[in-house]
C-alpha cells in the first residue's frame, strides 16, 4: 500500500479547510488553497514509480508566475533562465534547457526557435495549466531525449473536478520601471454531460504586458582591464500572450476512456531597442576613468516576432480482463514568424568624438561631451531589414499493451509498446541592406536628408542609468527605403546561409515490468530508439551558393532499473539507474558553411554524435501528516559526447585557415548533486499560527566537462539553487512570500575555449515575490501580486566580476486581480 492515501488525505484536508472557511461550494464542495495544492502535488509524486516533482494549478495560481517556466522554478532541482526579466527556459539539475524534453498532455512539443531544441516555456501562460510535472528518472515507456528532466504540461479535464466549473478573472499589472499598466483576463469552464460519461473543459487566457528594461553591455570586449567598446541599450517591449485549450473526455464505462486534447498558445514580442554604441577607440581600448577619441553610433532595432504552439492529441484506453491497451496519435506544430523587421538602423557620428571614456567596469557609465547627445552630430550609415520564418512539426503514433500480474507474492504489470515520431525542422531567412554607396549594387537609400535629426520623434529616451539622447523613430527609417528596389538590396549570401531543412525520424520500442512484493517495488526494462537523420543546407562563398546534404542513422539501447522500498506507511527509499540520449542542437547540426574569406570559415557539423548519459539516483522521502513532505536525493550523471564549439583551423580542409569555427564532441562530462526539500502546514501550532505553511528546498551540484584539455563547469549549471516559502491561510485570507535563489553559472565559453578569463558567467540571482488572495464570499476572490520586490538585476561578467558583459534591470511588477466563480 502506498504511504499516502489520497482520498483520505483530501477528505481530512477538506474538513480542515471547511472549518477554517477556506472552501468554495458550488454543486459540490471543491477544496482550494495552498494546502490543497500541496496535497495534490505530494500525492502525484508519491504514487509514481519513478522520481517526479509536481506543481498543481492552485500552486501555480498562488504566486505571481506569468508563465510555466516561472512556476516550475519553485521546484527542487529546477532553475529558470530569464529574458527581459521573465522566466523563459527551464534548467533541471543544472543542465541546459536543450537537454530537457517538453510534452503537452503527453504530446512531444517541438521548439519554435530556429536554432534550438529547448522550448521557451514563456509561451505557455500559467492560467490554463492544471499540472506541471518534472520527471527526473525516465522509465522505458518514456522518450529518452531528456537528460535534465522531462516536463509534462497538463491542461484541465472535466474529470479532474467533482462538479462543474465556470470561473472568469481579470487583472491589471503595473510596471515600476516604465510606469505602464497592462491588462490580462482568463476564463475556465468544465462540465460533464450524458450521465457523467462525457466531460468537456475549455479555457481561454490573454495578456498584454507593456514594460521596459535598461541595459548596458560590452559583449566581453575586454583586454585585461581595458575596454574596447560598450553599448547603452533602452528596451521597450510589448508582449502579448493568448492561449486556448479544449479537452473532451468520454468514459462510457470503467474500462474505457477516449480523450481529445487540443491546445493553442501564441506569444508575440514587439520590441524597440534604442542604443548608443562606443567603439573604434583611437588607442585600441579605454582604461577606466581615462578618455580618448572614439567612434560613437546611434542604432535602433524594431521587430515583432510571434511564436505559436499548436497541439492536438487523441488517446484511447481500453481494458479487457487483465489486459489494458493504450493508443495515441498526436500532431504538434511550433513556429516563429518574424515579418520584415528593422534589424539595424545605424547613424554614425559625422566625425569621431574626443573625450570618450567610462567609469565602473560592472555597469559602465559613459563619459562624453554634450555633442554626443545631439542628433545633428550623426548621419545615416546603414539600414538593414530581415525576415525569418521557422517551423518545427512533429507527428507521433504510439501503442502500449499492459497485462496485470498477480503471481504468488508479486503483483503489478508487464508492459510493452512502440512509438514513431516524425519531426521536420525548417528555417528560411531573407535580409536586405541599404547604405550610402551609389554603385551598381543598387542598395543606395535614395535622396533626402541623412542627418539623424530627420529620423527622431523629439522625445528623450527614459534611460535611468544615464543619458542616451533623443529617441529614434523606426517608422521614419522604414519609410526612407519603402519605395526602393527590394531585389537589388537583397543580401543573397546571407539569406541563403541560414536556410535549412532537417528531418529526424525516431522509431522506438520498449518492454518493462513494474512489480510489487511486500514493501518492495521494482520497475525494470529496456528501450531501443532507431534514429534516421537527414539535413540540407548551403555552403556560401561570396555570391556562390552550393547546396549541401548530409544524413546518418544510429540505434541506442537504453536499459533502466528503478527500485523503491517502503520502510513504513510514510517513509520510502528510492534508487534508479537510467540512460538518456539527447541529440545536438539544430544550429550545430545544420550543414551550412560560411566562407567569409580565404582564412575564415564557420562550419556546421551534421555528423555530431548524440549526447549519451548514464544516470544514478538514490534518496528517501517521508510524508509529514497531510500536505507535508521531507525528502533528500543524491544524483550522478556520466555524460559522453558533450558538444562544444571548436576551431578546426589547421586541420583537414581547413589547413590554411586562421579561424574555422565549428562544433565537436568532447570527452566525458559529469554532474553530481544533492536535492533537499521540506514543506509542511504547521497545524500543530496554537491559533492563529496554525494557519502557517512553510516550504524550503535546495539543490547543491557540481559538474565537470573535459574540452580541449581543459576541465570546465557545464554551461547553465548553478552550484546552488534554493527556494524558501512562507505562507498563511486562515478564513478568507491566503498569502505567501517566496524567495528564489541561484548561484553564479557559466553562460558560454569565450573565443578561446582554453582561457577561463574569457568565459561569460551569470552572477548570482535572488528574486522575492509576494502574493495575497482574499475570498469575498463564496464566488469572488480579490488578489494582489508583487514580483521582484527586491529589484533584482541580471548581470553577466567575463572572467572576473568587475568585467561587464551585460547588466540589465527590470524593476518591480505589481498586479491586482478579481476572479469570479460563477458555478
């Protein structure tokens, strides 16, 4: 018997909350609140045969998490990589997001981005998600393409609830940095029909967030303590999220179920990036506090891209005596569409400026004469436009057969099945350039004033760290080239270089047995995956474009064993030995070659071997009453074929080259760590303190990878990650404060991978969030959220902490909302 009896736990929890006034009653009693979400999550984790971390819908709604990535960051062993202050990519156990897999209702999710496998989870709004689960030890019936973790997103089913549901909500958020206010709204409906055999659930969510960030970055342009260039950047993004889900379930009898799951999420980012750039220093580089003559440019980028994920799956389960059959078909499409964007509108100082310098290596402040901020000091230098569309489609079929086993003292099931995945990845890019040349190239931007004064809107940029100058108007820059010959301005080589098509077909089969005897549970089996890969791209040399094709096939055998021993009804010990295989990123596999000159080249490598890993996990967990748990796990990952950037100059075809940048498989790498977690409602305390809830988790990891004779930490791997939560529930009040911490980690290697002083390191990050909800009667709830209360910044440095690569601040965000439960 499992240590946690979920029905009894929820019954007892419901009674406790009813006494406290923390329930909502409609046709039936529905338990809500932080305590309920903790109980749901613990029950899901406890009943799994493998090691899983879960966050439920109540938990997601209880913190100011804008998307799935930020909600997952509350779990042990999970961290988030942020973009413009919002969580985007999820890192599990210190491993890069490209080493994770993502599914929506069981269907594999491809990546909208052209170059990566990682799924940016900011496209999934938190409001439509019923449950998020991170599988840390894979079973043979799961896809093996997850080294860090397999993330499954589940949307609402009508059978998740004891009765019908209709709730609507609206909110407004305020950005402290730009003083802008943004709206959001959502609606959820679920109901059963046909005598309770047919369930329909639907949800809609929408948000438009206008905010900003201030940035200063060098990109790593350091030579010792001297700096050769830096940029001041003012960002003004407007992000829109729209999502919808429709789930239909039919359960005509206890042994049959059919489920149709559909999901659509659309994420748009409309961004204006205005910047001042310092470079071409007369003396080569600047010492802090010293001044010299340098080139200064004003540049602007304006683009809108839309990422979309569509997923439809149909699954059926049927039981015949001791046999159970599961069949599933799914199709998912991810895309990123960037219509013609102003990639670069560049204005250069009509002459170099004297008296240019900087102070503060961590957050460079510009020293400059007043003429640097005068639009009349600059003239139009170049206009570059870009259009890109990438798509990633998967189609999958799977069939699973399971038979119950009850022989002597052993009971459980034997399971086997097959799965086929067909994946197509495509990218198409077009670029156009206009400059001052009046040659036969045809890209002259036409007559008219070239002074920057003719392209501004008259308003000064709101850039808190200093002064940039007058804002550029992207519409005026676009208008300048709108009527010109587009074909003559097209950059043929650049447009062809990043065009590619790839096909990845995976056929898999597995067999596994899950058996229980007394306090023991054992799950053992093996999975085989046959991969067929083909890729098409271009080799570009000047204006000469030569098509390239590559393909390869390989098979991986992936055995696994998972053990569990129940010491008593509340305490269990787990151990697992598993295997994973993760294929290289698409940008690394793309067969394109760029011959920039006779001595410089950039080369894709479609022959990269997939990364393989042997994983060992061991740990224990104990249930603390209802809604509490304490756990400790240790893990080790032995990794082969680690991929890294390499310089092939001087070898093979590249003998006469000084730079030939490509990718190669490295030697062994290893990751080891410990996960500790504790969460518990403190009901044993006297009133009013018995409404307190506490939670804390920490992950301590270390890693090493051998590259070119040097041992490095794996990119994205933070040695310390922690979450602390203090909540309180009593009567109509539910509130909590949470702290998320991540220690410094390696972002990427520098140009010389053997030199640690060129490494780019992300500094430690700590974010404090607060949430409060007040139940206004049975149907209404008022909420208030505050994100990034401590005004945390994002800082990347090169080698030593005083050498800026990127410094960005986002400010605080406050949100107030009203939710109505209509039934």
